[in-house]
C-alpha cells in the first residue's frame, strides 16, 4: 500500500515541510553526488550514524565495506553530530523519493497543527529519538544508518494521534493488478507500524533497514505531539477534514 494523498486540507503554507524536503534533496545532490561513488560512500561513512562507533564500542581501525571499492574505517574518531546529519542522507533514489513523498503527505498537516518553529523542533527531536532507538537495540552495530524515515515516522505517529479517521487515498499493488482504495489514517499508519515491529523483530537490529529507528521515531512522535500541538489549530483541521 502506498499513500498518494489525504483528505485533510492545510490552513497555511507548509514552509518547514518544504524546506526539509529541500534540505534532503540538497544533501543528496551536493554531499552524496546523487548516488555516485565515492561521494555516496564517503557521506554515509562520515555523516551517517554508526552505533558502535558513536558508543565507542568499535576497535579503532575496524573496517566496514560499503562498496567493492570503498571501505569505511571505524573507531578512529567519534562525531557528535552524526545522529543529526544522518537524518538528511539517503542510500538511493528510491529511498529519497519514498521518504520525501511520505513527508509531504503527512508532514504538511502535522506542521499545520503546531506552527512552523515548533514543528521544526518536533521533527528533529523525532529524528534523534529514532537514532536512539536503533542504537539502544544494537549499540555495537557497525552498519551505517542514514535516512529521514525515523523522523518521518515521528510525523506519522503524530498524525495518527491527531487525525486517526481522516481519509487516506492509497495505491495497492496486487501482483500484476493495481487498484486504489480509501482507508482511515489509523489503518494505514497502524499497518505501517506493525510492519516495522515485525521487521525489527526478524532482523534482530541488523540488516539493511533500520526498523527500530522507525519504531522509535513513531512512538516519540505519538507522545511528543501532546506537548507540541496547538489545540485551536487541530480543532480547525478536524472541522475541514473528511473522515471514513
């Protein structure tokens, strides 16, 4: 299932959501060479979050192969900023496009529910919570973690708390058939969260997807929204939204 829009009009231009999308795209172009090596491998190694390195559990000089020609040498220096910088990097075009699409579909309404400055703080806190979630599960991992999906998970957690019954339009792929359906937000986002829990349990903290970062971000967003939301803005949204 892939969401392509919701029936939840915005009250103001989602400036921060647009700027966050722009920052991610700019990082992909300027720092990651649009997926070309050596820039992609170098950015993942130097700006991605490597839990074992960040926690000081890696023997200096330990190497991790990123590509057949690029190797990341770990444990030489710990960078305090990698939990933050990692949330603006991506591993490929599909990774970037998928994340930015989810951010646009759900982020504009969450931004609208709290105001721009608070939304930026909320987003960054969710991203840091996501990084913490993955690190706590496997603090010795030497697999670099990059991607905005943990922070976006926080946005989705906030959305399901604020607007659980809003109509979300989905494209569903059934083998060779493609169809469209409309479901309440809680069903789509609950299904997504369940997949992250199952994936994280199966992966045991390792693998190519940081499932526990997604879980950590989602839970953080669902909790932090009670501190960050503006009740009057939420009330106006709920009056305009369409429900299943």
